[in-house]
C-alpha cells in the first residue's frame, strides 16, 4: 500500500516503505545493546555504592513523602464506591473519545483531537505525533490521563492547602516523567534515530548517564551545558576589580572604575548564597555589574564562601555581621563615605531586608537605600518551593545536614530544576541519554549547575523562619535578641518582581512590599527570575510595568490594572531612581583606596570553589 491512509496505519514514512522503523543491521544493533547494558551496569554500581556504605543523602523529594501525599488523593476517590465509579467513568469516557477519533481517522475522515498539548509544549513538535496514528493515539491518551489525574487532585475534598499544593506538585512531576516523549518506543523521533544509528545513540547516552551518576555520588547529576567551554575568571565574571577584604563567610570585591568621576555614595550588592554572584557578571554583554560601573557607580559585591563543615553553625546573624555589615565597613574604609546604597538579589535580598530591620534596631543607619531584585520578605504566596517545607521534611533535612554540617549544592539545584522539570530536566534527559548528544555550551546553564552548599544553621533558619513560619513580614523574627520590624524601615526602596517567576512569584513580592515602613517603588519586569533581571538595554527585550505604591491599592490585581507598560529593560528606570540617591560626582576611586590592600584580582577565589 502506498496511500496516505496506509502510511498512517502502518506508521511508515511518506514513501510507504516503512524502512525508517526497521533495524538495518541486527548484528550491529545487538552489539550496541550489549554496550548499553555495560554502561547501565556502571551506572547501577555508582547508584548502589553510596547506599551500601550508608553515605547516601536523599534528594529534595522523598519517595515516602510523595507516596504518603498521593495516597490521600487515592483514599478519597477509592474509599467511596460512588466517587470511584465517577473517576473511572470520566477516564473511560475520555479514552473512548480518543479511540473513536482514531477510528474515524483510519476510515479517512477528518477528526478533531479530543485533547491537544498546551501552547508552547515542545515535547510533541515532531510531525509524526500528529500524522502517525499510533503516536497520535499515545500522545492523546497521555495528555488525557495527565489532565484527569490533575483534576482528581483539584476535586479532592478535605485537604489542607499545603497537602493539596504538594499533591498537585507531585502529580505534575509524575506526569512529566511518564510523558511518551521520554521513551524510545513511544517517541517517533527517538525511535527513528535509534534505528538509523543501530543504537549508537544509546551507547553514547548511557556512557554519559553512567558518568553523571558517578559524578553525583549515586544521584544523577544531570548535565545541562558543556562545561569545558567555560571557566570563571576566563570566560565569565570578567569585570576588572580586586578582592579588598575577606573572612570566613565572604570576600568583598570592589570593581575598578571606568569613568573619570563616580557617584559619591558607593553601591553594595548582596547576591544569594544559594547561587554564585557571577550571574550578575556573566559576560561583558550581559553584565549588570559592568553596566553599573559604566554608569559611574563604585560597586562592591559580596562573594559568599562555598561552605563546608567549618561554616556549619554560621547562621543569619553571622551572615549579617560577617557578610553585609562587613561589606558596609569595607565600602566605608575604601571610599571614606559612611553611607551605602544596596542591592539584594533573591535570598540575598531577604537577608538584606532582615539586615535593614536589624541595623535599625541597632541604631546603625548607614544603608541609605535598598533595591530588591526578585526578593520575598512575605512568604504567604511563595510558590512551589513551599512544597519542600513542612515540619516533617525539615526534621528529615536537619538529620541529613547534621551528618556533614551542610546540604550538598546538587540537592538545592535539583529542587530548583523540579520547579520547571518540563524545561530543565526531561528535555536534557532525552537529549543527553536517549539521543546521545552532548548539551550545547550555554553560560547561563553552566552557572545554574555551578551549585553551592548550604550551611546547616543558615539554611534551617531560613526555611523555618521564612517559608514555614513567615516571621520576617509578621515582625516576629529575632536575631541576636533583636526583634526585626520591617515597618520601622523607612529608607527608599525599589522592589523588582518578574512576571513569570517560579521562585519569587510577583504576587509574593508585591505583598512583601507592604511590610516596609517606607513607600515602595514596585516594578514588574517581563520574563522570569533570571532573564527578567539580567536584561541589558541594548538587547531591547521584554518590558516592565510601573504603577502606584503597593500600599495605595487594595490588591496585586488592582496594581496590574493601574500599571503602565514600557518596552525594554528596567535598568534605565532604576538608574534614574538611584541617581538622586547617590550624591554628587567625585573623582574615581581605585579598589581598596588608601586604607585597604587588594588581596587578589576579581572574581576572587571563593567563587571558584566547585562541588
């Protein structure tokens, strides 16, 4: 048969031969399958070894926790016969619609699919997901089942909000993992590549799989970028400067001026310790730090230590005193100016907000303004990261961290990747291990994989005090006997949120703006947690919205309705805001000034420690 209908029935190519689905060299294919098994054996050995030695640390998602949570959904639907029949009937009816659609297509009719992928779903881009009846049926059955499972969670009654949130998150992870695009036999593109290469793609892929399992110490360390193309200090973090001070918690970098005069008031940046600071200095074209220097700011950056057991008991008071306050002291010594403007990014911003209240209670008013980038101080609407935080999970985490004094950076990286597993896990799993292709060099993903450890005391305080108990915005957080009250903070604040942020949702940032005593300039940028922040004006990408101060509107939705949209980067808008808070222009300063002797060139040695 050579008709279009026969091609659909047989899953054959447009010539009607079907050769693209037939192994051409069975002997070579069998030999390659033996090689695949050999590499799988190496991966299994790497997986087993730490478990046999009792050295294995579970990942951010406990299988027991997932099973216990999802069992509450199944209990609701299966313990009542009426509900069980309702659920089964709904699924069966959907399957019958898919089956009838396939029958009509086999008969030569044009039939609309009962279910279609969401816009932007790249998993089913290959034409045969639609043109081939088998793959089209598999796709529709999967999409229908995934939607049905999500609906079961939504319709389950009697769940507390946290359990429902966890169940929805776990169900999404399961449905993403079981996508037919992740399996050779049910992915037409993978099937063709495997047959065409006689399985050589799998040999390459399983070799990488074994290597990544060994590199992760029994956990899969998924490679997202080709690492050898990048080196910190050689290909990224290139803005010239010097490390002018350091201690057990951080190094302080001062960047060399690029203008003859600079603003009198220096600028101190507090990056997250969960990731490394050079996201702000990725390369000269994307560097926020370089742009700041070019605009005439004297820029200081905290480069946090990549902690080990020596920092196990370093908590927030240490990160405030030996981090931010140490940075303020350093900037004052290097410039002779007693006040600084500050920028805090993500959890670095949360720490900065706590520092503002802490210093206010201490009578230290050297911080003249604060800019927060995708920062939460209120965690009511903190998004999917809250899935990982409840009393039982914190107790498990505390036991895990107690063994070493810190949390391995790979676990935190995995947790962030799970927030967008459909974009950050499974496409790389398919490309690397099933297609056997090395990932492309990508500086952002290299940075994303360059993870940092979490010191025990610091991390547990953060999760419990912020995510679990939301103490900071409620005014009940205490550090060194000082109660932190954000309503006493009256310095000018610029608070940037990003519209598609999965880590610090825009609504959460908006609600947190209300906690401060000052009127906050709330700005919403297009894109997400990284791209919405690192958006150089020259790229002419995205947009930002400005509107009334959050205290003057009833809700986030009202602010959106009142906001004005401007095309391009938010950077120039912020520069206009900060200029009047930066003082007159003075002669440019060399790193360290007269009082501090530079220790080493930027980006320093702390940021180069890898785990």
